[in-house]
C-alpha cells in the first residue's frame, strides 16, 4: 500500500507519501520510500519501525535509529501498529499523538507537499 505520514512541525520533513520500495527489505519486512527520496520507513534490527534518512539508507537499514519510531515489536506493518509513535530529539524518544501513519489508496496519491518549517 501507499502510506501517508503526518507529523507535528518538529519532524515535518517526514510528512508526505511513501511508496513501496520494490526490491528493498529491512530485517525481513518491506521498506517504503518518500516521494522525495530523502526519507524511508523501515523495520530496524531491534524490531521497531523507523522513519530515517540517508544514514539509514546507507547502512542498508541495519541500524536502530531515525527521526521517528514506533515501539511495537510485533512485526505488524507500520500502518497497522497500535499506540503512539515517538519522535526523537537526538537524546531521547518522546510519545507524540500527532504522528500518524496510514494506508492510502492510489486515488489519494497527491505529490503536492506542504511547506515544512521544523521547529
């Protein structure tokens, strides 16, 4: 499925639509890439979902790090996990009820991006 990520302003660079990155697998599960090719949704080696950037991609997604993560370790796909996602601030993870990852239909696929000014 196509995935839409919505966040608060703190990590708005992760906002947008992600398409399945065919041929890419991270720790046995699929990888999605943002339509700007700068963000990726992947399953980390610690069993958590992450939204990461070029460092994650360069490591072939073999790191437990990103801008956003979900603490669920049950192997559900990112749009099926329950409970809040977390945003990182380089020191700690913080639950953020404003972060949502949802599946969208192709008819909802809109390449338009809103302006991002992270605070």
